[in-house]
């Protein structure tokens, strides 16, 4: 195989597919990026068996063929080469020569034949979303997936399509995040659970442009993201997702409208008194026109007052400050509405059209005041 | 004690003195910053017994007094408060209230009486250097101090004053860095060894402005840096520094003039094939008009040619690539001159006036070609 392409194109392609290279694996071939120039295009592929990414890069094929190269070494070399044309030539025993200007690297490759290709997926009836929207939806929900594997379904996000509405849901047992978007067309009802890792990596690759589309394809076991020159294929998480409808409610006894930035900064300040995992709650005392926030730890105490607009009853309620911070951080509105029932019922942060809903369970704070 | 000052002034002061707060200590009082408002000024002090820093900040004293506050908590709080006036008030049992707008923090302090003051140093006949020059001199020499304590003197830098010349020297057994600067006045000959850690911290605080001065004072055991509103006092390293004159030489058999950036980029690329501590040498083959660089490891091989201007003999010589990179990185000249005697003698990188001299020992590379 002999190909030539610009450093910038190669760096971009390698950086995209590298997202699917496993950090730990018992199969050394998976630590490689496959350069496939057996046809008329140059295709880079990486695949950790759960998640596979391939991308096509511009370039010229002088001699058809393919080679698998260690992803880390190859990407280090490509990044450090001068900003010019790079020639990659593989020879006997998969020895590969990478040349750019007067710099020559010689590294050992592996047979492309040994590489695990991405599963073949029939691509029909895609769901189309803008890159911007998909990236935003992931950012605004991904923080509340569970960070351990004890319940596999909690490590993924529900994609729930119904008519022209896509609802994306994540939950970890303490909170639920829901984002609802309108699609341009109407689709058959479908529910799938996409691994959180896949969404995190896809979101890193998405350009985030509003006028550039991602096409999503679903099969029984896989989801495919197709955008720009890139295809991402991921396994789905099997099983039926949690029924969240019964946990949602529109009733409330107290409604608070608050400046989002002010509330976020205040909770952020408060948390410097607590260590991660400390489980010290922040106590919120909702009164007319004013909300008092208090936190107490062995390092000291903090309290602060914020002006609010209140409807309904006064309330004293405690939260894990991290959960409030996570939700407030991804809300783009200047003002946020918080709905409460009582000190033991979940708090809802949502906008009027419910394009986002964040449910957060309160914590017990007896003795913490 | 009750003082009020602007957040920006307090953040700046805390960040300066924090450089002298030890990360590990058995004396909890040393983990504190002392706020001393017993006179007409507000002074912050930190002191790890080797290095002490005090700085004066602007502000108003409502009630004289002093308090020692945990450096980490205090600096976290100050940084996260709104950008406005901060009031610090200490009361009974050293409980301290930090207020800014509607945010109130209450933390425990310690008695300022227990704090270790900086040693009193008679400040006479300072040596004056611009902040810019001192910062540059440290940057251009600090990388070649030894990173372990096996020889205490190697962890410091020699400050060698003689007439109107200040020579700063560091060495680690494999290389020597020398920077020579001209002072505005002439001073008595004096040699001292300043701890590397002190220089690293001082260099972080220096603004680096060319028209702002640092005054250096020396005693038998201490050096004092006085600049802006800050005083840094450090112990010196005891003992007689290495005699480096006998290792320096102006003879050479080969002289190479090379584009510094090109050489640096080439060696930087080469090192991605070697792990830190791998001890794989880079082999340099100096010929007429051209220098070839080669490196070989289990990851692969790299070679590259660079155009040079050569005087004298051809030469094949090996180096630890890191040592070349460290020296080349801090040289500001576009072209660098390298002087060689033979494959077993040190290489010198220096400018014509010898304002900088970098001596690097070659390594054996039998079998590495």
C-alpha cells in the first residue's frame, strides 16, 4: 500500500477514529487504526467491538492495499510531522514507512486482514437531526447516567422516538434528565438505549454546526451515526428502560423563579467546603422573595441569600449540591423555574414547554442545619 | 481583626504567598496564611521554614489584629467570591467570618501568635536586576538542576557575582547551564547557592516586566528578593559549589550552525519513539552542509536530515535527546552554534558573547546505530 495525503487531513481523520480505540484490551489488533486503501478511497477504521468508527480522508492512492498501525504511535507521529504532504508506504512484513519532508519514520504494522471490520448495517429510513442539536442534547443529559456498571441500563440513555418527537432520557437513581426535541419528520414509535460512552465519543466528533446533519439508523442491536465523512456504529444496551412517566408530576406546592447564574455561582461556592463524596447537603430555605442557602462541614459554614420570585408555600429542603450544579450548568436560560411539592418529594427544574426536565431527589438533612 | 479589601487585590496577594505554603508538613500552622493587620498595613505571609513570602495588599483596617487561616480553604473561598469588596472579621476562638455581598463564610482560624515569622534580614547594598531578566535567567537554567536530593548542591543554582557580572549556573552531572548577565553597577565578589525550588516559585511571582526591578540581598545563610509589594526570603544551600571552569573549553574540532527551530522540532519528533527513562540516544551524523539524526527503539526507527553550515571535521555522536531539547527550548536565537571536540567530549551550545553556555555530555551509542 502507498498513499499520500495532507497532514491536516490525516490528523483530523486519526483523531476521529481514535475515539474508538480501547485504552485496555487483550486483543492487540484493536489497539490499531486500519488504513484501508483497497478501493478508490482512503478509509480509517478503529473498533473496540462495542463502538466502531470509520472515516474517509482525502488523499491519493499510489498503490492499493491496507495496513493496521498502532493507534498511539501512528497518531503521535502524524501530529508531530511538519505541516505538509505525508506518504505512508507499507512493505514486506507490514513494515511501514511514514515520510514527510526530510523526516522518515519506520514502524511495524499488522495485517489489515486481522482487523475486525465494523458490522454491516442496512441503512434505511434515517432519522435526521442537526449536529448542533444532537451535541446539545447529549451535553444536557449525559451527566446523569450512572458512573458504575451495577445496572447496565443506567449507563446508557434512552432514545424514545414517537411521531415527530425525540425524547432523550438519562437517570442514575437520584435524578432524571429529559430533553425533548421536535424532528422535521414523523417516525414510527421506537425505543432504544444507547451506551453513554458512545454518546460521549460521538459528541466529541460532532462539529456542532446547526446546518450540518447527522443521520441516525437503528437496528435491533445497533445504532449508526452518519455525518460528514464519518460513520459511527455502536451496539445498543439490551433490556427495557425504566418507566419514568410515573415519577413525573406537574403538581407543585412551591414554585421558585431564580436567576440561574446567581444560583449556580452560590452553590458552586458552597461546595468548596465539602469534599467530593462527602454527602453534605446544601439546605435551601425558601421564603417570600428570598431563598437562603446553607452548607456546613468540618471546614466551616457558608450561607447566602438570593432574591427569588415565589409562588406557594415556604419550604426547607436539602439537596446534594452536585446534582443541582450539574443540571443548572447545562440550562441555557437566564431564569430557571424550580417546582417543589414537599421536603421529601423530588424537585423539578423545567421550562414551560418542557423541552428540558430535570428531576432531582432531595436528601435528608436532619441535624445538618 | 476586621479588614476590607477588593477581591482582586486579595486574590493576587493570596496567590503570591501561597507559593510558600508547604504541600506536606507536620506543623499545621505552616499550612496557613497569616493575615497581619496589627499596624497600618495589611500583610499576608506564608512560610515553609525554607522559603517565606510576604506581600502587602491594599485595603482598609477597621480593627487591628491578626489571624492565621488555612491557605487552601481561604484561597478557594476568596477565588469563588463575587468580584466585589470582601470583609474579613475574626472573633472569639479565632472564628473568622468572610463576607462578600450576600455570601457569608465562617471558618476556624488559628492564632497569628503561633505563626513563624520570616527571619529578620538586614537589607543593605542590594543587587538590582529587572524582573524580566531574572525571570529569563531562571527559565534558561532551572531545567538542569538535579531532580533528586542525592547531592544537595545540585538541587540549587550558583549565583556568582564578580564586578558587574552575575553568572548563574546549574548542573546535574550530565550537563551544565550557564547564563551571564551584566549588572548596572559593580559589586564585591560573592558566590551563593540558591535552592531550585525558591527560584521556581520566585519566577512564578515575578511579573516579568523589563522596567520593574528586583532587589537581591544576601547574608551568610539567606537570600532576599524584594519586588513590587512582595518580599521573598529563602535559606541558601550550604557548601562549596562545583568548580566548573575546568570543564569548559573553547577548543573545538567541529562547529555547526543550525536553525534552532528545525533542530528542536526534529528531536522532538524523534523522542516520540522513546519512553522517558528509556535512555535511547539520538545519533547525530555531522557531514558537510547536512546533519542526519537517527533514533531507534522497539517502537520503530526515525531518521531525518537537516541543512547546516559546518566548520571542521565530520562527526558521529550520540546524545540523550531530552538534554538537547531542554537547552534548545530556552534559547531565543534563531540560529544556534554547536561546538564539538569528539564523540566522547561534551558538546557546547553557546552564543558568541557567551551570554549563555550549555554543556551536554554525549552518550555511548555502540550498537544503537
